[in-house]
């Protein structure tokens, strides 16, 4: 992808529709995905497949367009009589997929449970500025904020669940009942999530009458299934060699563009070896971003410079994390007391070798190759680097989210606002702060970024935070992700792609 791709161009690309056959006939669409959803409760979603599936099964108060503009969904309109009050008017006669009514009480219930600490919603930090949410009447919801909160609308696309069903014992995680364009038909764990049209959906009927999400963990196998006609649509993550081959195949339409995600290193600062910013900096300087991006990812991503995406209004090119510098890393290790006293090529201190474990998940071959490449680079610099490659559920739920890792390679998607990548992940005690990072100065600037009422003030706050984080390095951003989508031209409707990877545009709906 060209580095000259501008923010405007990226957003224009994100909004383009790609026409296959123009016909009103319905279709069954089979979409390949890399991991199974951990849950189908939107309040508890943690993985990409869960986000994408719940976007089809549920509706939020708003829906985000490809240009990240909030448009009405369940809410027909809204107003802000003052900076800390938001009032949403729901559409009339809304229903869940089982035919039960959807009212303001369901909206209140959804956000009340998310805000409940005991519920452990992973995205709870996105909603903590909400001090109260109340039903004014069955069609009116009022949000009261503790302070002005600029990103609020961007986060109100989360699916609304039924208060009556949940309180009656229904499990939204396994048997979801939402108000989205589709409803669940069946779910075979590890194999497929089957969906069909929700007859009670308030909006436009999808062009696809049935959608099957097929879980194929191996990216190359997923690409081969697409080429064989077993899948109609596939999207990131994909191996670079598959991207190039599929892009040259005239049977397929494609979108290759800048995404809204990062691939990054998560340092566990609770680990004694990684508690020092100097040690984290030394390890970061052993990460050869250019080779990883250009050779392993073959240019579908971009070399990252900081925690702020280049497409963001808060980006500033002069904020830079450390670059690849093996000798500089060795010098920092020496300052921290590590040297090769045994002459065996491995640094040691106090009789113990400098040993570290690099980890990622097995479903993404690019990340596996990146970890193996990093291992070789680390070892050449005197670090006894080991690798741990496990399947996504084990890696994410049982390892990273329990802070059992040392240096983990993973990613964040759907970064619609700088707050989305930073607050829950890097503020003290944040629900997705799996590395245990804590810095009062960062906490304060991230709070300022949330509550500032002008974009200029928000920009100043996030750039201040980014400068600190480029030195402290709880995260090391390896690459700004590209986004790739491939679809069969035989599909009898328009396929629309967004850089967020959301799937309403893949079932014939205007996203």
C-alpha cells in the first residue's frame, strides 16, 4: 500500500460500493473468518468475529458509516441540550428478533449492565463517563455524563439486549436475540455461525437471506476455500502472498486499503524483567519493523511510528517510538547490568541468563513468522528468546488477558477514535490493560482527551500521551494495519467494504 494514501482517500475508498450482478434475488452468502466468536453477547465481545457477528445480530442506538460518522439506527434522532446531557428518541414499534418489543428500558438495561464492574464488560472503560442512563418514556433515553465526553457517539453502536429475556435467564452469549438485520439459526462451535433474515428488523431487508460464517483458522486454507468457490467473501487477516494472488484473479472483486487497526507488542510491565522502561526500550529496538512489514507482511501494512494512527486527526509525524538499533539495544542492556560474562553469546546478570518468551496465536501465519523472526534477532543480540505459539482462545483468554505473558504480539481493531486504543488499555486499572501499565501523567492526559470539548484540545492531550508512551513503551506498535476484502463477482448484489471490517455492507446493506 502506498504511503501516500491520504486520510481523505482512505475514507473515500472505505465508502465505495463494488457492484457484482444487479438483481433483486436473495442469496446465501458464506463468509470465511479466522477465529470463532468467544461470545455472541455484544456487551462481552472481545474478538473480531464476535464484533462482526454481533453487528449483524444486534443494532445499537447508532451505526457508524465508513467515514466514522454516527447515523441513526435504533435511535431516530438525538439532541444535546448541554455538554453533559444526551437525549435519544427511539424509532417507533421496534422489536427484537423474537418479536418482543424493544424500548428505552432495554437501552437502560444494556448500558447499566456494561457499567456494572461485576459484569466484567471488556469495553466498560468506553462508557464510564456515563453517570446515569434513564428512560424518560418508552421511546426516550437520557444519558447524563460526569463530564463532556467527545467520543460518546462513536461507542453507541454497541448492540442493545433484551432486559426481559436476560432477567428471565436467557443466555445472550450462546442464544442471542437482538434487533439487527439477521438472527441466529445455529452455531456449531469451531465450525460455523449460521444466520438468517430477521423478519422484525426495522430497516432495509438484507439482500442475503442467509449468511454463514465459516471458521477456518489457517489463512491459506481460507484463501484456497475462497478460490474453490466454497466461500463467497474473505477479509483480513490474510497472508500477503494470498492477497497478491487473489487481487490478480479477475473472478474476484477486491478492496485493499488502510485499516483502523494496529499490530503491536504488549509488554507485561508486571514482569520483573520488563518493569524498567529502559529494558522495554532495549527489546523494542530489537524489533525490525521494516523487515516484518515489507518481507513478512509484504507491504499490506505500514511501519508504525506511535500509538496514534496516521489516519487520525490527532496524528503528529514527529512523535516516534524507537527504531531498529541492535547496538543501541545492547548498550541499554549493559546499562541495566546485562553482559556476556560466560562468553556463550547470551547476556546474563547475577548468574542468570537474559531469557524472555515471545508469544502470539497460531491462526495468523504472519504473526507466527514475525515472532520467529524476532526470536532470531533477539538471539543474535544475546537474548535467550523462546517462543510460545498457541491457538487464539488459549492465547487471548488464558494467557494475555490473565497477564501471563511477557512479550506478546497481537492487534487492536476498530480504532474509531484515539481513546479506543488508549484509555481502557493504558490507563491505570483499565479493563483491557493486560500489561499492568500505570502512569499518572498518562492517566491525566487520557482523561483530558475524553473530556475536552474541542478537537484542538483533544489533539494536544493525545499527542502529549503519545510522547510519554513512546518513551515508556508499554506498547510497541509494529505496524498500522491494512485491510483486505475479496468477494465473488457472482454475488447478486453490491458488496460494500469498510476499513472497520464490519459486515452489513457484505449482505447487501448500505453501511
